[in-house]
C-alpha cells in the first residue's frame, strides 16, 4: 500500500527524492515507531489520514514522543447529506 501512495504522490508532482516509503509497519502503532526511528523525535511532519481516524492516529504518534501536524482527509457528512437520493 505504501508504494501505491508514493506513486500517487509522484503523479501529483512530488519528486521521488522527497518521499520516504516505510512499507514494513502493519498497523498505526508500528508506523509511529517506524516514523520516530526514521525522523527522530524533533522532526516536524504532516500526518494524513481520514478525519474519523485522525484522533486515534495522533494518539499513537504522541505515545512514541512525536508531535504530528494533523491533516485530515475523507470527511464524512453523515447519511442524510445533501447528495442522498430520496
């Protein structure tokens, strides 16, 4: 999955040399440790995940001593949003 996201980022114009692919973690907790090992504890980085999952993801990263900058995506508006057919 990590490789797919890297390819998508490159397709959007992010240079390959600006990407780091951490493809061994299998869950968010492991990913937090991998990011800490790769970047150290003082690095500033943006954490991108769905808005509904963001609070939990941020807690995982904070538990390992990191301070991610949250950038939530995929907001859900609920079942009765403006695009629901009646």
